[in-house]
């Protein structure tokens, strides 16, 4: 039996485009003698469609797509993801389903059992879990079909009471097939292979695992679909961060007619949690995910050109370099907006950066506008001393200038805030927190430095200096008052980032963090900053998610609260 | 048996303050001969605590509170809400629980079965549903204790497969007790009484129903706890929007030793959905909820003073009137910021308004700042014609001025955007969309007019004119270019609001809305505006929720999508 995996990039709600991709892959697979083709979870509508699935009209359109696609499933079996209506009158109205199409008919519908409802996932918001399990009989084989999370319910403390593969095993299946929409984070690609292999070794069956690829606002789906033989050997691995269509013949003995890529005895640590920041961090994958996240966001939104404020600091430098790589240097406009408190080296560094990258840039002094604000506000401010109000004012003038140019010429403003700043509230709402997409919002300051070094090393063979050394070496500063340094307001990033990681990624409480040897007062102060600034993050743009716990849709914390704040 | 209901306002994560309230009520009830006292759902930590419950430290603090509270539960039984750990190794780690405290011990823990995971609710994100059900035996009576949603699983198409009261009935209970955190919307107070009564009539048991009160960021809990006898008569109704502690003696025959407030035969329409906008809208309740929402937000955040931009339009006028009522007129500063395109009557109307209200106001012309932006940008904009960029620029100058004054003097900026504007994206990010709390973001333009008229009528007996007639009567305009009117860009609000209501509240698709007689092209254009502007709403502040479907945490729509857009 020749089985194809179609790893595709869907556009949420764009039924025509998704359908066309699906049909093209079916036709290709048919031409190449395929018996079965597997698509990823929710392929007809894209994942996650969120509250769109609450619209009957949206579900009708999913069913229309299934109806059109099934006409192409004549001699080939097709497994395609879609919401399905719950026909009984108890429970939620929908299932998260895989439709099995063959002989131009819907032959079966498989419902997802384990509904991820944590972090960025909200599936129980929409779907009823399955409570019947049946294999699909097809060309003499029994297919055990599951959907994404269904195969993740492993270990000694499983998240769900029911394990659907245990149920399906009662019917002696021949092969496991899984339709997934499993997103990237810097621990997840290896996790995913481990989980697939663990299932293979537990059930002693081959597995065809098809994942989605594509960036959906903040969530990056990285593909990496795999085919394992029943002995736990990886025989085919589809690429990361790109579409692919691959096939392998499944032999009757549960082996695959393809060479082993990675043998079964390779050890995976399925309990992998990075014990400290950057340990095991695959910086190349993070870099690739960010580029992909920018590129796909622009493509799906129909945008081509980006703008950003280039301050001469490390965050805007890395964002600019990533954006030039993703969108083409000619499509990224850097705007340098020195204020009376900007140092000359900052402007020079930012100019050098854009000269290295070859992207267009402007220098626009904000002094006159700043003066006009001060004189307009003089009757209100009278002779009160310079303070936070004047600092934020400068940042917001820059936000206004960037948005004005963006509005005038059709740019999208990229935000350059890093995760350390967002955690502590070290940023100005409507100023440097403005923008349509947060490129570095899921990277701590130390990780931004790691990215800068990676970008420079990557370009070394071509003899090209990208990010000027001075930008990497100098002490970080917002330059909103004379001689300002980040370290005036924030703990050293070497300590801060590690405390933040314990609190945000690992969800450790103050006592647990202090027990690791961090200064008690510093821990309390840091956690208080994090919790007291939830109101700022609440108004922040989507952030490209690269860690297991990003700010945004996957982290939901009350604004009005009094916990550690 | 004398039973107390303690309807209290908790501060999320403020364990000391919540505990103190709970203990005070227990002591009062003891002094008054109470046998049992019932608190609302999640009383020890506040509801919804959201991802705070993912912190082991937070759960420890809940258990510490239970330990302290139980020392006061000596001669009185206490039912108090808290997360509880799941001691088996399958499923989620927590339950949403009610602890029964008596004789200084935890005698029982009841777990919630029906976990709302829709709109603003995320309970299955955190909690495992109950799968054992037992009554609590106390002083010769069997108590059937449920938590909030547990009693809402009624009708012909119930949302959950299991109905916990059906299970509890197998043990012949004597009385139903429900701990709730059920929020306000303009349909919900009546719904809630209907549901309680429906349970009473179905199970033929008296019901003591204790709801939380208090505003939690965007969600307003309105109290309205009730006690019903077994015949379906309402015998005690606690007030809306305020704390209360009330008791009634439950007789052995299931009647209550209190006069009937509302007889069992009063008809409630449990399928109540307003078929058109404003129909059955209880404007007094909406007004009260908004005042309460502002007041409690400020109190819990530790703020006292608000600022807002007063344009002479209806939205800022209503927001200002509400804020003066909630915070005291001396604590609300209005800033009038005319631009070159502002009409004289707008400034006059805004001045009249503040004179009527008696609140402080400033007039700050933005002309000089606007000129300095234009001249600074001249090298970039060259001689391109006036357009959206220049319009938004003015709005963002105002945002910057308001934030500057707020930062300087410690005000919180109130946002004045209405739901019609937010729906269609008719607003400027970082400009008039700035602010810490959206007062009118869940009220369509027509509802804002209704509020304005209500506020004026409310003040008529005192002979006080609040909102000048001119503000109510003139055509709405953003005044960002000469002779601009909202109707240049938007459909007439009389039609627009009705289409929006069909789409947002009722989740009707385009065909269904057109079938109601709305113009097809107008429907398509409106839905496209709604969906294409998700990115703007994503960066908006929390909105006080008064409808069954508010923008914000209760409506989750992809930004990158292509559905009806």
C-alpha cells in the first residue's frame, strides 16, 4: 500500500485556496500510483480557526469542501481534516474530525478524543470528545486513525482519562495514521519524533504522521511529518518549515519500502525540559521559525513591505536583519528617529547596520515635535521636573511617525520588543510597544544576543558583517534621558532572564525560585514587575511563538489581580 | 436549619483580603445562630483566576486559606469555593471545588462536573470534570451541592453529557445548594432566576443559590443570589451589584420561613434571546453595570483618578457622565483637544457638558504639534495629498497628550470607543483606541444614544441637564478632515448596528442576515470590515462586558484569516 503524506500550508477560512491545494496533491498522488493520501488536521479550513467554527455558515463551507474533494477520491483513499457536526443531542455541536473519502463517498468520520485545552489551544471550547472508536478497513488493511493530541496521552500522569489508541488496538489494526496540527517551539520538533516513536514501540505498528506547516498569526506550524516502520525506525522525514508531498510503500509485514533514516535505538529524552535558559536551544531553528513567521504573516495578510524604528540597539538590529531576510532588503524601511537624548554612536550604529544590510533608511529627528509637545503642555505641566511622562512622550512621537509613514505608503510596522522588556513592562504603550507583529517578543534579551551572533556567524563565510560589533557590545539603553541605561531600572539580564524563565516557562513560584539561589528581594521585585504589567501586554500585538510559553493567546492572566504584585 | 448566603466581592489572588471577608461573614452568621453558610465559587482566590491556577504556589495559598478558614467552621457548616488537587494520576491536575468545612475539619470536597469552556470561560483549560457524586449529610439533612454551570445543563440539547443533579438525586437529597460565579449581561439576570427555578421545579427541592459580585477586569459579576422553596417560590433575593449577607430558615417540609417574593407561576422565557437590538434591553441594568465596572476596576487596581478626551461627541459625553458618577466628578479630568478640523460647536458642546457635570477640564489645541509633525515629515511625504495618514496622526497626537498628562499626574485613561466603531475598525490604533479600560466598547452606537437619554432622564427630576441636547442631536463625526461625517465611511447606524448584532451576538452568516431583508452588498461590506479589523481589536484594552458577546477574552477570532474578508 503506497501512502502519501501531504504536508501543506493552509490559510484559515480560505476554502478555495485550501481545497485547490488538497485536490492538486490528490491528483499528483493518483498519478504516482498512491493508494492513500493523508492530510493534516483541519485541512479544509485551516487550524486554528477559533470562533469561526461557531458560525454555522463556516461549517457549511467545510462540508461543501468535503463534497468537492470527495469527487477526486475515486481510486485513492483520502484522509482529510475538518470539523464535523455532532448528530446526537448531548454535548457540544461539533467534533474535530478526519473524514475518510473513497469511491467518491464519505466512508467514515473519525473524531478526536483528546482535546488540547491549554496554552494556545482551545479545542474543548468547540468540540465534543469522541466516545466510539473504530478502525477503517481499506484494501485489506485496518487503519487506526487518530488526530494530533490523541497520540500524546502517554506517561505516568496522562492528561486525559481515555487513550484512543488503546481502544483501537482492540480491533487489531495494521497501521497507525495521525493527522496533526502541532506547532513549533524550540523543544517541540524532537518531542514530536519521540512521541511518534513511543507510540510505535508501544503498539508495535508502523505510523504515518502528517503535520501542518505554516504560520497562523502567532503560532508557527513547522511540518516535520514522519513515517516510522513498526520496529521504530524512522524511514522518511519531511522537511521543516516548508510544504512537501512524500510517499512510501507500507509492506504487509509492517516494514516500509524505504531506507532507515534514523534507527530505533536512538535515545530520545521525552521528559526534556531545558533546565536553564539557552541550554539545548537550537538557535538555527529559532532563526528559521522567526523568518518563516514574518514571511507567512505578510503573505497571508497580503502585505509586502515592513517598516521599523531602528535605534542602534540590539533588538531593532536583529529584527531588521530578520525582516530583510524574510521580505527582501528593498522591502524593509528602517527609520532612525534621534531625540535630544540619543547618542551619536546610536545613529552611526543604526546607519552602519542598514548599510551592511542594504535596506532603505531615513533619519528623522524628533526634536521639533518633542519641543512642540513640551510647549503645548507647558500650561498643564507648569514647572514640574522631567520624568517618565517626558520619556514616554518621545517613544510615542516615534510610534506616531512610524505609523504615519506606514499609513501613507502601505508599510506594516514591525515591533522590536523582546521578552525581557515585555515581561517587566520596560516599554511604552503606543510607543515602542506599537506594531502589527512582535518579531522578538518570545525571545529573552540573552536569546536576542544569541540570535545576533548567529546572524553574524551565518554571514561570515560570505565575508559579510551584518550587525555591527558595537551594537552587540554596548550596554543596552532606551536613551530617553541623559546617560540612561537599562540597568538603572532592571536587574542584569544575566540574572533577570533566568528568573523570568523560571516564572514564565516553568511556572515556579517565588519560594521555588529563591531555593535555586536567586536573591530573594530580586525575585520578589521581578515577579511583581511581571504581574503588574499584564495590562500592557494585553494591548500588545501578536508575537511569533518560539518557546513553550509565549505571551499572548497562550498565557492568560488576570489584569485586575493581586498575586505577587 | 438556618442557612446564610454570603454574596461577596473578591479580589483575584488577594488571599488575605478574601479570607478576611469570608471569616467575618462566618463570625456574623455564627452570632446570628446560623447552621450553614454558603459562599460563591472560587471564593478563596477569586474568579476567574485564569492561568494563576497553573502555579503550584497559587494552589498552596488556596489550601492555606482553607486551613485558616476551617478553624472558624466549628459549630457552623461552611461551603467555600476553591481549586482542589486531583489526587488520581489521570486527567487534569485540579478540580473546581466546594470544600465543606465543619468541626474545624474539611469534611467533604464537591467537584464541578460541567466546566464552561466558551465565551469568557476557560474552565476545561484547568480543571478535570467530576465523575463521582455524593450528597453531604449535615445535621439530619442531605445537601446536594453543585457549582455554577452544574445546574445549567437543561433543555433538549444540553451542552454536557452528564447532569450532576440527576446523579445526586439517586441519594434523595433534601436541599440543593449552588456556589456560582455567574456574570452579568443584559439578558442574564432573568435567565439565572429561570434556571434556578427550573431546577427547583424539576427536582422538587428548595435551592440556595449564592453568586459572586464584583467586577473582574472585563467581567462584571452582579450577585443577585436567591433562595427558592421547593414549590418554586422565590423567598429571598439578594441585591444586584452589591455585597450582602442574608439568611433564611429552611423548614423540614422544604418550605422557607420567609414570605414569598415572587410566586412560582410567574412565567420566565428561558429561551430568551432579544430578537432585535434594544428590545427588552434593561438600560438601567446596563447603566448600573458600567458604573460598577468602572468603580470596581479603579478600586481593585488602586487608582482614583481618570482622564479622557472629550470631543463634543456622544461617546465621550456618555463615558464622561458615567465616570463622574462612578469616581466622583472631581476625579475625572476631561481634555478637549481641538485640531484645525474641529468645529467650534464641538468645543462648546464639550465645555457645556463639563460645566453641567462639574468636572475639571482643559482645552489644549493640537495645531502646533500637528504642524510640527507635518513639517518634520515633509521630506518623506513630499507633496502627497492629505489622507488617512494625516487623520490618524491627529488622533495619535491626542493619544500622546492624554497619556502624557496621565503619566505626569497619575490618571488612568478611559477609552470612549463604542462597539459599532470597534466592529468596523473605525478608530485609530494608539489614538482614540488608546486607554486602560473600554467603558462603551460593548455598547453599539444606538445603545450609546439610549444611555445618553437614560442619563438625562435620570437627572430630570433634579432639574439637571447632563448631556447637552446638541451632542445627542448632531450627526456623528470624527472631525479629522473638513466636513467629515461618520456616514461618509460607515452605513447608517440604524442599519449597521442591526447587521452587527446579527453577526456578532447571534453568529449569523451572510446568507442568514441577507434573508432578514438587509441589503446584500451592505451585509458583505459590513462583515468584511468586521473581520478585516480583528488586528485592531486585538490591541484594544479590556471592555466592560454587558452583552452576551463582547469583544475581548470572550471572542477569539484569527487575525490572519480569510473568512468573509
